[in-house]
C-alpha cells in the first residue's frame, strides 16, 4: 500500500502542473484563433493592453502572499492535532517572502517611474 501512495503522489505532483500548462496553452490558442477568425470576417477586435511592470509585480505579490498565508493557516490548524505540522508550516515563509518581495518591487518600479517621469 505504501508503494501505491508514493506512486500516486509522484503522478499527481507531475501531472497537475502538466495539465495546468496544457490548459493554459489550449485557452490561449483558442482565444488567438477566435480573434483571427473575427479579423478575417472584418470585425473590429479590441486589443487588450499589456499589464505594466507595476501591475504584474503587484499581482504576483498578492497571489504569493495570499497563498502563503493560506498555507500557513492550514498547517497551523493541522498542527493543533499533529505537532509535526509546525515543521511544514515553516515552509510557508518562502512564498510569503517572495510575495513581499514582489510588493517591494512594485513600489520601487512605481517610485522610479514617478521620479523619472517628473
């Protein structure tokens, strides 16, 4: 039974990211095909503006920080029943630090834009 759990864990660890990448690729491809078909019919297709560096850093900061807080809270709740979970909870500091770093990056890029733009 233990070998089966390990096999399932490896398959899930490798399968979920591959499935996510494939889904992302298919959605982008379908959107592109839809836009090209609309352009071929002569329809006016508005182009989506690219996100600025500040917006990308802010979005990454929000997602990483929220994910890290959720991870930490989850393992803190598990640790009430299983003390070894405190060790796993400590790994939440990694995405939390990355998220905070993205917030700092967004702040510094925005500040640089205001300084050079003035």
